C-alpha cells in the first residue's frame, strides 16, 4: 500500500514498509509530539524491520492535520 498525504509521497523506506492502516489511525490519533516516539516503537515490530522514517511520517501527518484544519 502506498500512502499519500496532501500531495506528498512519503519516503521510499516508508512506502516499502507498507504502513499498516491500523498503525496509521493510531498515529493520527496521537499528539504531534508523540509521533516520532510511536514510530520508533512501531519500527521495533517485525513487520516493519526498522524501515519506517519517523521524520517523514511526522511531516506527512503534520501536513495532513494542517489540511484538515483548513477544511
């Protein structure tokens, strides 16, 4: 699954890792300052093999949240 946020494609490592929808929902529900830590925890799970880019995900989520506030 390729995840696209506000016209921004997440980094190749995130796309290759196939961020699970359940994990995406979990990331969207947490506070922005918790995102990098949660991504680090997700990275420890065998399905991600330490392939998630915490910064790219945090930026993409911030863009998505900003877009939601403008709507």
